[in-house]
C-alpha cells in the first residue's frame, strides 16, 4: 500500500495519544514505519492509545506543542521523513471555556511544528490536519471547496482557520527546492471505535447505553459529513506519499477528505442508526440551557482529492456505523482491541483494493 513508501521510513505524528492519532500510528506501524509520537499523555483511564499498547510499540515522547524548544529538539533528534501534525484542542464547546488555550495550541503549536520542520532537512513531506470547520460557514446546502473563504464564529473554528493561514504562509514563504513539501487537510466528522472524548456523539452514546440512560441530543437537526476514521487517514497517507515524490510540490496545497453526499445526515439520524446497530437505547432532544453557536449545516466538496489523487470514501454511512458499533461491542465484551482494530483495518484496505483505489494497490 502507498507504494511501500512508509516501510522502514521515519515518521513523526503529533497528537498520537488522541483517537485519530492512535489509529494513524497503529496503521503506520502495520505499514512498517518507524513511528515517533509527540503529545501529552492521553486523557482519562479509558483511551485508544493505551488499549492498542502504543506506549510500548512506538517511540512515545511526551511534550506540549506549545513548547517550541521541545518540539524543535524532538524533530532534530528523530529526523523524520514524514510528519503528520494532529496535535490540537479539538472540541468546539471546550473552546468557549478556554479560548486562549485553544488558539495557543491550534495556532501557536502549529507554528512551532512548522518551524521545527523548516529546520530539519530530513523532512520530505508534512501534512497539517485542521478541520472542516475552518471555512467561513454560510450554512450553504453545497460543499465547501478548498478555494472558499476561511473563517469561524466559535474559537475552535477560528483557530483552525488561523492555522490554515499559517500553513499557507510558511508554504509560500519558505518552500524552496530543498524544503519539505507542506499541505493542510480538512476531514469531515470522524467516528469509529476507541473515541471517548467528551461532548462527541458516539462516545456520549456508548456511555449512555452502558449506563442504561437516554442519549441527550443538544443539536439534533444539525447536519454533518460523517465518515469512518480510516477514510481521511487513507487520504493523509496518500497525500504525504505523493508530496515526497520528485514532482510532489504540485501536491503541497490544501485538501478536503470528506464523505459522499449520502453520508451528510443529521445528528438525530446518525444517532438513530447507531442505536439500531447496537440494538437498544433511546434518544432525547435536550438543548443546552445556554446555547452556544455551532454550525447548523456543514458539508465538504472533495472533488479535488477524487480527481487528482483518485481518493474517495470506501464505506457508506451504514457500514461506518456498523463497524463503529462492532468495535465498541468487542471492547465491552472483553475482546482484544488490537485484534478488533486489525480486523477493521484489513476489511477497509481490502474494500479499498476492490474499489481500485490507487493507495491500496501498487501503481
């Protein structure tokens, strides 16, 4: 897969103790990469990083991306060929409580990483992960394209837009012939097994079902582009590999990796699908007493990735829901989480190969 680019390659992942970062590190190790992770310790006793045993399987470094000297030192020591920057304050509602910290992590931390990469001649390709919420959301019925204006009404969205501007600035200012190729990526609302973050639909549902309580929906009519975590990760890995090629400068841009239109459904509809897959549970619409602004409609246009990378989503929303619930069910029943994760990764890559996706077959 990915033309064997990651086998034996040194890869740095920031934010590797998070949900998405843990899936990425597990996949990279399966691909034969020498993985270094940089992040804070994982939140809570229950987290995917620990369940996958990644502390013992990769080069685990504890550092805060706001610490420029620490990030500079780690990049210089590990000399990665590929860098994936996922470290972030990733929750919209928390950004209202901690706006400065959100900007410090999402903008300042990104700048620290960009400077460390700029000082390391070994880095060939760097992918900075932002968010589908980086766009100036007009509540349009059509998907946002990479050329649409950036913005953000809440601190989280605005910080991700600012991070995008920083990436574009570093790319245009410092990307000479020998410099690392630099891109930014925006995914949809990612779900999958192993997410226990607060104020996210799937973790809230799993907690509610386990405790025999109803699932409270604070914004049931909001529509989001739902996709399995492996979908955007496949795009990030493919993009990083393309950037590292001799003609890779053409790929150093902003990219959307969102689902097909059929997966853009309401929060309530996704909750109904999740509960149906679980076989029990109930839903209650319960808006918060003090409403905070969250986008009502959000959709990505991934035509660019489809046309230029040959990338598209592998699983539809029903399969995504089924795989998500089956992972949590396996965990609750005491099964090996590494084996459950491997099975889903194998199923996903086989399906991608059956679809003829370039990253899943040698070009």
